[in-house]
C-alpha cells in the first residue's frame, strides 16, 4: 500500500476511462451510473482489478463528454471507481461537478484514506480539493485482504470508511450496517460475462458456475474486491 498522496496522471485534461456502466444497483445507494478509471498508484495487495493499475490504456474522454454520457442514463447518481479516481482528480472533479449541477449525487471510492486526501489538500492539491468538494459520499481507505468486511455493502475490508461530505445521504451510516451486498452478473450476446458489486471468492465462483455460459478469466471480472 502506498503512503504517498494521489499521483497526478499525465494528460490530466481527459479522463482515462476503463469501463462505463450506464445503470447498476450494486455500486452505491439507489440506481447509479458507474465509471471505472484506468490507473492506480495505491495498488492494494489482493486487489481484484490489477488490470486497472497501469496508467497506460483506457479511453481518453473529455470531462464534458463523460458528463453527457452519465446524464443520458436514467439514474440517481454517479459512482466513481477504479483504478484510483484521485490519481486523476482534476478531470474527474469536472465530471462530478457537472453531474451534481444536474441534481444527481456523486459517490467516489478511493484507496487513499480520508486523512491522506485531506493532507494532500493542505499541501496545495487543488484538484483533490475540487473532487472532494464535488463528492457527496466518499468511501476511503485501501483494501486489506485480512480484514474482509461481511457487514457493510460496497466496501471490501473493515478499515475502509464511509465519509459523508454533505447532507445528501443523512441516514446512510445507519442504513448500511448489516445491509447485504449486491452482485450483478451480465452476459452479452457474445457470451462475455461481466460482474460488478462485491462477493467473496468462493461465492463468486459459485455464482459464475451457475451461469450457463463459458466462465471468463479472472482478469475479466470487474469490481471485486478492490473498489478503488
């Protein structure tokens, strides 16, 4: 786990987009649009998205274009995952602000602790400050494989914290305790299986085995267990 602050990504005027999911109920409260970004300097041991660590790859998307894609989906808000959103905080702050200006909520996952993000702001990182300011609900902290969280939805390990940055979700902290996780499996016309949400390895294997399509390679499964 890195103890450094967020790492600004090259070509920071655009978002390095790894995956866009127009609608989901597995990546935060309510019906949401989920965006996974490419690149992560945190690189948690046990991360199930190591293919999103490299800062090479992904589709370069202008923030305004990504805002339009999000608002075209009939959802209540946007969830930012990765990869590490705060490693490309500047363009994602534009995206998050545009989505919130349209009246929708923004939830952001990060492998950095909230204290580390605040320290970056205090050190002059205006981009980090801007993304925090445009986020309603932050899930912060690295995934720790020896501290699996079986009580709260959306997070992978017990050290990860929910941080309410405004009053958009006033009762959320009470509601998440003991709430079940949700896993979504989709199979496209070619037989490719995509998974998002959170599940332990044995449960995920059982779910995939029950799908009457060829199983994907592990690296083709999106979203477990490191949400950031």
